[in-house]
C-alpha cells in the first residue's frame, strides 16, 4: 500500500540524530557482526515482489512550428502549460506527483 507521508514529522529525528547515526556506520545496527551477507536475496525474504509498470508512451511525435503564433495556437489547443523551453508534453495531460511524497506504510491492523 502506498501513502503520502508528511516528512516534516521526521524533523526531530533529523535535528537530534542518535549516536549510531552520528558514528557514520551501521555497526550499531549490526551488533559488530562481520559475517553479514552482502547478497540482497539473503535479506529480502518475505518482501512483496516489485513489478515495474510499462510507463513508456504509446507513440512519440515531433511537432515543428514555423512561427511563434503557430506555437501559441497549438498551446491553446492542447490546454496545457507550455513555454519556449518545453520539450515534452503528454496528451491527455496528467498530474505528476513527486516520488518523494510516497513511502511504503505497513498496515498493522490485520
């Protein structure tokens, strides 16, 4: 389940880090165990599978404009914000959300 997280709630942790965090290593978390495996599959047991959705566009086209007026007319037809520096738009337009707003949250109610 993916939820938006308010990362401002973490400011206390960032402003008052633990002694282990200040040490700059994971030794405090590993209890000095030098035999920790570096193979990811040894650690990610029981984790949900990750499936990357196909986010590629169905079709791409280049559109050229002879005049600024042509560009302005196209911009109005698309009803999307575009500037002289715009390189890509999606049609239909979709709202993008920053990935940093999402985090995995485990539901303990089950």
